[in-house]
C-alpha cells in the first residue's frame, strides 16, 4: 500500500524550517502532500494564490511532493487523499504541547491516522512563519529564513 | 463552615473534560458553583443563554452544583458567593503555567481564597472548548467530546 | 464521611514549603496525615527518627494533623488509613510533569483516590528538601528555609 | 566602550516586575534604554503618551536610564542607539520558550547583539501588563502591581 | 531500499506503552529492530536474559520485528544494522526535552540517521518502566501496565 | 567598581557550549572567574587536575578569564572573590527550570548577587558534559563537541 503523508499548514509564508522537515521526511513516505489550509476565518499576510505559487516553486521537480489546497478537518482531508499519516515538525516543548493536543484529538476523531514527528534542525529551532511576517512588517530582511527560490520575490512583494 | 468552590469559565461549550473535573471534585466540597463568565469583550461561539442552558441541563439533578453567571474579577465573585475556593483542572504543563499565573495573582489580590487543582483524566488531556469549536467550524462530529445530554442539540445548533 | 488526605514524602528535612501547603490545605479536609515514607532503598540525610520527631514538633498542637510512617504503595496506605485524597504542592512545570505521572498512575491503580493540588506560595517556589540538604552540606545557613521550630536544632545536627 | 542595553516593550502599563528587572540590571550596564514600542497595528489599553509619561516618571532621577520610543525591528533600534545588549526578564518556562525564539532570531539577524536575561523576583513571577489590564477592566485594584509613583494616577485613569 | 528503524531501550521491563508505539509504527517501516541496550554500568531490575526473553515473547509472530542486543552508541548500531531511522515515543514535554537532546546529538554524530517520533496513546501517558519497577518493589500489581503475554510471569518473578 | 562574574561548574569536561557562553559574556564583565567545583561527593569522569588543566589551556591568553577551584556554596565563593554576578547559559526550558531554582535560592541566601543568563547558541542546544561523557564511554568521537585545544588530548585520555 502506498504510504502517503499530509503536511498541513498555512505556509504564510513557507519557511526554510518547513522545507527542511518535508525534505528530510521524503525517504520515509511514497508521497508527501503539502496541504495548504484555505481558512476563510484566518486572515493571512500573503494571498492563497501567492502561498500556493511559492509552495509549488519550492518543490518543483520533486515528483513525490504534491501541493493541494484544502478546507475542513485535516483528518477528513487525509481520508479523501487516502493518506494514513500526518507529518509535523517539533522545535520546542511549547510546540510539542500544541502538537500533542492536535495529534491526540485527530486520533480521537479518526484512530486510523497517525501523526509522525521529526525534530527541527537546530538552526531552524526559532524560525516560524509568524516571525518571518514580523520581520517583513518591520522592514527587515528575511532572505535567510525562506527557501532560496522565493527569497527574491518575497522582498519585491514587501516593497510594493 | 460550608465549603464552597467556584469553577469559573466561558464553557463555550462545556466539554466532557469540564464535567469530569466538577463531578470528581464534588465530594471535596459542600457546593460547587459553576461560574459562567459574562464577558462583553470576549466573542463567544455560543450565546450566553445557550451556554447557561447547557450547563443547567448537564448538572440537572445534582443538588450541590449551582450555575451562576458573573462578570468582574473571579475573586470578587467568590467573596459575593461566600466561596473560599476556586476549582481548576490541569491537563498539560502549558495549562499549569497559565493557571499558576492566574492562581498566584488571585492570591495576591485576595489571600484568603485558595485555588485547588485536579488532574484531568488522560482521555480528556487534549480536550478543550476551543478544540470543540474548531471541529464544529470544520463540520466535524463533537458528540464524543461534549456531555451526553447536550451532544444531540449541539449538532442541530451547528446545522442551522 | 470524614475527608482525610495523605501528604506523602521523605521530609528530609521538612521545609517551609511543605509546612505552608499542609496548613493552607487544612480547612479543606477533616484530617491530613503527613505520611513519612520509610524506604529502605533510599538513603536519607537525616534518620527516620529525626525526620519523624521534626514533623511531630512542627505540627504539635494541630489536632487535625497526624504524622504516620509508611512503606509500600501510597495508594495502599491511603486505603489502610481510610483516606480518599492525596495532597500535593506544585511549584513549577517540572514539578507538574512529575506529579502528573505519579497522580495518573495512582489513579490507574486505584481510581477511587483523587490527588488534590495546591500552588506553592511564590516565596517557596524554589525551595526543596534537596536544596536544603545541599546548603547544609556546604556549610550554609538554612534557618530561613525550614520551619521555625526546628531551625535551631537542624544547625546543631549539622555541626555535630 | 560604553555598555548600553535596550529593554524593549509596550509597557501597557509598566509593572513592578519591569521596574525591578531594570533597577537590578543597572549596575551591569552604563546605560539602559527603556524602548517603548510604537506599533501601529497593536491596540494598546493606554495611549503612547500616557505610557511614555509613566515610564519617565518611574525612572525620573536615574541618570543611566533613558526612555525612547521606537518602531521597526528591535535590533535595528539597537544599532541606531549604539546598544550592544538587549535586556529581558524571565518569569516562567513559558516566558523562556517565547524569549528564546525572539533572542535566537535577533541573533540570526544581527549576531553582534546579545540578549542578557535576569530572573524575575519570585513576588513578581505571575505579574504582567496583561494581568494588570485584566484587573483594571474588571474594576480591581492594581496599586500593588504598578510602580508606586504611578499607582495613584492609573486609578483615576480607570475611573474616567 | 529497505526502511529499517531501531527502537532502542533497556526495557526493564517492556511496558504496554513500548508495545503500543512499536505496533503503531510497524506500517511505516519494513522492519523494526527492538534494540536491547546491554549497558554494563547501568544496574537493571531484570536480567538481560529475562528482558530479552520477554521482548521475544511479546513480538513472537511479528515477522517485521526483530529483537537484537547491542552495546555502544545507538547510531553505530544503526549503521551496523543498516537502519536509517531511530523510533521513539513521546509522552510529555519532559520526554520531549530529553528526546530532543538525544536526537540532536545523534544527528550531530551521524546526520544520515533520522529520529522519528510517535505520540504515546493517552492511556499510556504516565506509564514507564521505572514506574512499573516502583510498583513491583512496593508489592503492587503491574498486570495492567505490561504486555499481556508477560504479565503472568512478571508476578511470579516478583514473588521469588 | 570592577564587574566580576563567576561561571561555576564541574566541567567534566568543558564543552564548546561552555566556551561559547564564556566568550560571549566577556565584553559584559571586567573579569570572568571560571569556578571549578571541587566536590568530594560527586564522582567525576576526569580528575580535578585534568579538568583544571583543560580549562587553563582553553582560556590561555584571555587576560580577563581566571580559573579557580572552589568548594562550598557558590555564593560564598562569590563573596570571597568579590564577584557580584553568577553567569549561566540556558539551552532548554528544562535548563531554565533547574537554573531558576538555583538562581532564586542563591538570591534568597545572598540578595546582593545577581545571576545573569545568556542563551546557548542553537548549534550547542543539545550539548552537555554528560552527553560528551556518554559518547566517550561508548567509544564515539567527541572532537566536534569539546574546545579545539583539548580535543586531541581527550581522545588519547580515552584510549588509555
């Protein structure tokens, strides 16, 4: 049976931390679906189209990575995509407390789906989309923090 | 002297976790007042009336549980109700950090009132009102997570 | 029914933190049994007799506090003493993680017994028997950290 | 070379916890700049003018404390002020997790600037501006929690 | 390429928590090697032979689980067994802090080997070998906490 | 007045993490005393002489670093050395919980002495003397983890 994992998020924007977790987890799974949450209630900094375009550019050429938009419960999306695993990164114990809550609730809703965790690399342990947005808002340079293939464009975006 | 405890919250909605803590703490106290916070600034998912009605239904027939609305400081409400204790559940160390802050501040304001903690049962360790609302928003089934007596109605509520 | 709580520990030696939790919890219970663990495998700094004598001196005159030695499982001791509650203090989230493990295991072994937690007072948040022993070993003054009624003797003990 | 530290915050309002950290850190540095963040997107309870005035009153007469408004990245402000250090207090491990993220990101952006931490005094371990605002909103007395020189005025403010 | 994971431990004794993590992770890997650490310096409660025998009995009939003794560094053992992954369970944030240290050091020593984490089931969140040993030492019943196939024998062991 | 900080530890052995904290803190203080604890009760992996020699070699040529053996309470040693500060590094929230206990107790014993904390660099966030010893015991290579000037000798030491 094909081993498919879903890596859910808002990716507002995708960071080098996200990219690193996905690339390191690729050998474990036959396919990783990067699931871009389309949540009407959550106000994002970048549009859904931009976030989608960036995800596609970062994983362009990786045949085992797919980018798919979704709304609704993550476990329902897993069922729809025939995915048995949810993939998550862990940076800190604050992360862990948050992820455990989500992971245990997902398991309570649908026991068949397992969440699998990878440790963030130390150099990305303090990196998050929200930190990147904060730096952008304050006119800082985020090129070290986002994937190389989008770091040029994210700055033009900002300067508009 | 009568031992009265206040269990404060928004109960938006009440979960099986809340219900479990209250029932387990009942033998310790002569009365537990479930104190429904009426906070104009906090936007709730369910109306005050609905939350009140559900609390009353869940503890209908428990002579030592009273449901009372309140606004203002919790310690002021305790004084008004002649309650010497605040009752809280602890699920995770993130919970603990939050509850310690509240508990120590309450004690700094009014040293006579003690906060008493019970451990959440393991099966409710990841359960919270906010998780329940999140599942509802995404069209999921929350019947396992809220008290039996309201699980039917919470779904109709959602489908309206 | 009489509400009895057991406060278990090695009390090697009793600190002002222990004393504070017990005194603050007294109004909740009809009796608190300070249960001095007699664990042959654990090497203590002070003898069982000394620890016992000090506990008795500290709570001398409190008719609702009893000092009892015990060995074996704490829950078995609770059953023997007809106690429905275990009392514990919480200083930090490290404490909480430790106490949750013990508390959940005790509940798994004997569901009828509840653990009830009080928050340590801020001034005792860093105080523990092991810190007191460490200061004693290094020739420091612990009189601020142990109950007044034993602080004189603990120093003579040390100087012997 | 002059050792200058920046203590950044919203100070909405300044608490006795803030004041304590700054006074205790004064002997380490030649100058501490209390940097009042002027963030258009963040809605504050007290106006920038009021917060500024209160900071100035609290440190009036301390020749090595300066109060300066700033916007943009904290590290950029440090460069502008010729400050090599950021000063922060640590109350709890939740604090630590948050501060580590900020501190490591600041270091990633500008490695020359070091964040230096002091432990909050135990009596202020649960105190924060947000707790003070919460008490004010609920009509409580915050005079024990804010510096003496502003405690009179903060109440009149509230009663307006 | 065959996906092999190593699940290292002392298994003194194996608990239902260990068993649950291994069984849940089986679909992700082609083989899981339960690696029984043979550490001369660590004093174990049960002999290496007994621990080995119990592991073999628990996973008897699982063709994709192998039980192997090892000494030395876990990453060196992985290389020897041609295993690209280390499998670990996470119960609490204290666990996480410990596992992150080990996981990051293993990655620093041998970057090619990834640690993959699963969340402990809530009913095993407080369970550990050390708790089981503690109950045994105090004459308690551990049959709920160890795999069914060994629960009979572990008691006889104790009573000897 | 001269600003002197004490950096206490067993340094069994000194790691790159220790070295990094000390070097980064040098500009804040006029002198840093690396205080090598000579604790008869604690069994160390390397002899006091070896640990002393290594510390001296690592900071050879740094006029503002002194290496001094000490026993007794750290605060008493500070007084003796006329040092007003204790310097510590923080890696994780587990570290923080531990350091807060020590820091608050030191302040309770001697309020005049402040503990000042620096964040560990991300690449050293999982590094500790105990991890280094563990790798050595298992025949691994620790040259990446200890200061360059001692990495050659630590291996010869091991192979003896």
